[in-house]
C-alpha cells in the first residue's frame, strides 16, 4: 500500500480549526472568578472613567494665571482621594493628593516636588501649564463604550478593567469538558515500581496540566493497555458527556498502535499524519457515544516532546476555539539564531531553543523527540520551514513558550 502524503502544517491546522465551534452554554459568574474564562457577551461601561477630573500626583491644585514662578499662595483647603473639596478661592492653592477631585476653578496641579510648603502657604518653584497633572473625566473610558469584546479570554488586567467600571458579574462560555487517556502496556505512574521495559508516564502529567491551565474540566481516564478492545472501550467511555477526547500514544502504524482502527470503529477519522517534526503521527476525528452524540478526538504521539509540541500547536488553538476565543494564532517574534542547523528535514521543524544573555537563541543540543529535558530547558520554539537551513546570525521565527502556555 502506498502511504498517504503527509499534510502540510498550515493545511492541517486550518482543517482542524474548521471543525471547532464554541461549545453551547453560557453562565454568569462573579468577576472575581472570571480569570481565564471567555466572554460570551461583550462588556460596556455604564460610567465615565475617571468619573470626574482628578489629580495624577500629590501636589497643589491652582489657577495657572496665579501660579507663576515664585508666587506664594495660601493653602485654602486639603483634598485627599475620596473626598470632595469646595471651589478654589481666588488667589489660593488646594493641597491635593493622588486621585483627589480637582476643585472648581483650578486648572492645573503643581506636583509637590516643584513647590515648597511655607507655613499655611505654598511657594511655586515651577509654573504649571494648563491641565498639568490632571486626569480628565472619561479620558480612559467613556460611558457606553465597549471595553471588552465577546470571545476575549480574560487575563487579570481584563478582569481589572471590568471591575473598574463597576461590573460585578460577567457572562462567559461554559468550561470545555475534556477526557484524556494514555495508551501503552509499558506505562507506569510515579510511585509504582518499574517492571522490566516499563517507563513512567510523563505525558499524563504534562497533558493534564496543560488542559487544566487552559481552564478545561478534565476527566483523566489514566493508562489504557495496548489492545483494540481496550482502546475502543476507552473511547466510548471518554465520549460520554465530553466535548473533546485527547490521547497520547498508539497513533503510529505499528502492530500495537490501535488508535486508528479503534477510532474508525467508534466514529470517524478525518485527519492523520502531519508534515512536522516532532509530531508527525497526529490524528483528528470524532467519536460517537451511546446516544450517537459526537465528541471531537485528537490523538497525539507518544514520544513526550512530540506530545508536548503538538498539544501547543494543535490542541491549544482548537480548545481556545471551542471556548469561544477568536484570536488563537501564537505570538511569533523575529529573533537572531546563535546556532547552525545545517541538515534540515523535509518536514516543518519546531526546534527547542533558549534566549541567551546576548539576546540571541541557543539550541538545545539534542533535538530528539524523547528528550523531555529540552522542553523544561527551552524558552520557546523556532518554527523552521521544510528544508530550511539555519546559519548563525540568521533571523528566525521564534514562538515564546510563555505565550503558548497561557
């Protein structure tokens, strides 16, 4: 049998994302619990921010026409943040503190470092410009303005933005439900004795951690033996009530790789084998449960680096789309390679690299797909095109892990 050609990376990702639709169901939650959740509806402000003109600095609220260099102005009132002063009397200054409301009649603030207290008065050492150190009402947010769009995944600063306009609750997409299992007779969990030929299952701990970091409800079904019946049973169990099934191992073409026939028996296979390194044997399809409802399926390779990299490149954007996120493309930065890569592969490669003190990228010396050390050492991946040689000093496409793990 002639093997099917490998799918190019971009085509495979486009086909995968074409299958991803936001899950049904929204919920309203307190803003304090909203970090990492995805907005189901955009947010608008019912107020101006700031509500009124206020000072950016501790200092003195003055009239510009009166606050000439060397002028001595009596201090007529004191205005801390959270308090409202009276109109500014002619020929005086108001002692004011950061966030304090600008009194009527004042048109600038002299920061305290540019003024000298002199008993009950202040001496101006630097004449202010009109509007100096004043935050104007609505300069950050205008009443009625949309502050966050539907499909936004809420980072802490976005949660703070919602809080700044007084929103106590937000409507978000429900969490995506994901089941995962791991195939292989050789797998053991930490704490268990290792039989001859056995290995500890690192993929379980990496993938479950990645899924939880993305805010999923995770059903961890553990290790599954290398048999067709066991794999089919695991797929049926994983499909029940879940939106997505993620597995590692068993997606290659060996006699003990049962994912493909099991998937074809319990649902359908629509994408298999990608022209990337590491991670060629990746599969996508759907699994039917007992009610004929379908769950998405993504099968990842068993080698730990391949599993990690393909999760970041394929599963992460797929999950974000299921959550309702619109922008799922990774951050890509042009950076200088401080290494040579003279023997490229015909597939698109993702090389583990780290930023060195000189601001360039150094390469982990062993790029093997079983070297998990490289993923803990690395700051990111170099996206190297098929057949792309890299020479020291070349600019390359760098994908920071910080952006792929958030």
